[in-house]
């Protein structure tokens, strides 16, 4: 490994450059991966049996995980490597030492930049690992026991004060990490796993993804959307992408870009939608894709995405997904292979099929006045899909996410603000008295001081502004504010309040939002 530090190369700038590289097709002019490993990596990583290299050959990671490892070599060890070579190496390592789809289940939120996710790990993992970074970062890699121990040693060697900082000095961190966490992680996340070997032998070819894909999505603060994503081959494991869709309010969702496939299913794309660059982080398996699209400069502005390849048979979504007893409305069914008659369950009448193609159906529905509240299975011919919620009244309103973090920014600085973006979920009670989700409803939004201290500090006045009709909160400017006590910044502790109208009765739900300072280090996996 060449050891000459790049002057002026910060970890945050490198993380941004690395993320761009991950979502971009690699150049054919780059060296091949084996040459890079031999000429660049082997200077520090010693050869082992079976063409292995120390440390490198004893780990499996996602594309983002390998990218972070190489970026760390650049920042901390002076590795000099071109962007093309880095892309080639990430592609090779993710393909040959990646994770099977089942190994990423439950923790894909970290890859998809769902940064307001409240993680649920056991107490030991949360306290020993999750106090400094997400538990998902640990769960998205595989190592044998010796390599997990190397990682523990690396932590202490790289950050010598780790044992004494506030987040770990309440315990003998190093001793617990070696004696308890290493065996636990080696058992929970082992290097050798039958799921990975099976995936390597059964993963479909990339060309299976070429074609048109019907998709459905939801963007907080904007609403539901649907359309078609066209995928054409542009080399080995790389694609050209064209998106044509629209939101429920009729506004367009159109754009073009490119994508690359890692590990046989990890789809990473860059698509410019109406002038805004968005990342795509999807799991692509068989005739289905699912994940998240988000703005490159504002990953909090993102939409859930699910797609089915045209020619397959799948019902993706019902938009909107609810109907009030006694009411009549139009709904859109989105999917592929939508043939046959639609059925929405007991108490829901199909008044008229207004439009029908294999990818989209527009249907007028009417719910009986005495229709029982609850979920109905929706079918089109033999296809089963999502449910339709029938309700007579809203029992509860929930703010989603229930807890969130927004960040001040700009104010003369280069770091952008991080917005808070919310949905108001209506919930009902079924005939059995159990709660069920009705769906996302329009709401009037506001913020209040979370507690007496926030009220005293006038956090509502300084922390930012909430758009009343969309649920989008924009934080205040970064930097000292002379109007605040002790000229502190515009941080705040706020309640987020959604008011939903149901038959001229207003129901409210509350969430909690911390408005805090900028984050300077923003790695691909938090």
C-alpha cells in the first residue's frame, strides 16, 4: 500500500466522493481487481494460502461496507487509489465477498438512508456498539472470531481514548468487547454461512433485470406516485435507466440516469428527476425491486419504492389504500399482469372499472354504510396483493416518524439543512377491537415546545418553520444567534403535531423532533 497522505482530504469530503462513486458505473479503463489487489493492497496485506490476503479475505460486506473500508485506508493510512480503481475494487469485493439477500434482511434501513429509524438490538449490542454508530453497521458485515477480535483491537488502537469517553467509561469496555462481544458476533454474524454459498450458485444474471418495471412509491410531504422504470443494458452489470411517472396530484416524476448491480441483487443508481439527482438503493430479486430513492444532497427527502417487472404477475399497491363506510371513491391499482376482475372484499362494491391495462387499473368503489371496519384483501383475478382499509371513523392519529432528528445548516456555511418530513397516519379499531392502520391522511401541521425548558428557550421561535399543509419542517440557520440566550445556535426540542379532520372532528397526533447541529462525518452506513 502506498503511504502518502493526500493533503486537504477530509473524511467528510471523501465520504461524499465515495458515495458518488458507488452509484456510478465503473470505467473500463481501470485496472482489473486482481491487479489492484496485488499492486496496491498487497503492500500491507500479506499473501496467504489459496490466493487470500490478510484481513481482506476474511470479511464479507455490502458495497457500502467495502467502500468505507477503502475510504478509511485513504484517510488514515495514506492509500493512493484512483476513483476508477476504487470502483473496480468495490465491485469485485462486493461480488465475491458480499452478503446474501437474507443476510441484509431487517437492517437495510441503514443502506437506504432511513436515518430516523429507531433500532432494536439486544441491550449488550446497543450499549457496546450502538452508542457510537448504528447497530446495522455491525450487522451488515461477516467475520470469523479472530477477525472480530482484530476489529475490537482496531477500535482501541485508532481511538485510544475510547475506554474513557462518556459513552463507554461506565464499564470495562475493552474486556467486555474481547470476552463477550467477539464470541457473540462471531456466532451471530459468521464469515461462513450456507446462505451466501447458495446465493453465489443461484444468483440470476444481470441481464434478467433489463426491461420495463411498473413501480409504486410514497414521498412524505408529497404523497403517492406510480409509473414505469425502463432498464436497458449498458455493459456488464451496468444499466441505463429512464423513469416516467406522476404523483397522485398529477405532477410529473420523470428522469434518466444509470445504475450498477453489485452482488447479484444490490442495485445502486443515479437518476436525475426533474433536475434533481436522486440515489436508488434497491434490492433486486427475481421480478421484484424494493428499496428507497432519495436526493443526493438531501437524503431525508426520499420515497419508498417497490416495482414489478412487466411480464410478471404482481399487484403492488392500492392508491389510496382506504375507503370510508358509505362513501364512494376512485382508486388506482398498480402492478404487472393485472388481468381479470378486481375484488375488494366484503362490503365493498366495484361500481365501475374505468380503465384497465396490465400495469394499471382505475376503479370506482363504494363501501356499504354498514361495512365492518377493518382490512380487506384485494385481488385481481388470481393475484393477491395489498389490503384496502375500510373505516367508519378514525380512532387515533400517529405522527410518522414518531421520533426524528432535523439539523440546522447553511447560515454562511457549506453544510445544508436537514429537514424533518412527516406523515399523519390514521388508525382505526376493527370489529374485534384491535387497532389497524387506515393510511396516510392530509393534515394540518404545527410544532410546540416539547417541555418547559424548550418553552423557556423559545425553541418554537428559533428552531425552524413547519409547513402547515405538508408536514415538512425546515430548520433555522447554523451558527450563533445573538437573539438567543447566550447567543446559542438554533437547536430546539419540539413536539410535532398533526391535526386530521374526520367528519368535521379534529383528531391530533404527536411526535418528537430534536433540531440539532450539523453532522460533519456522514458515512455511507451510519
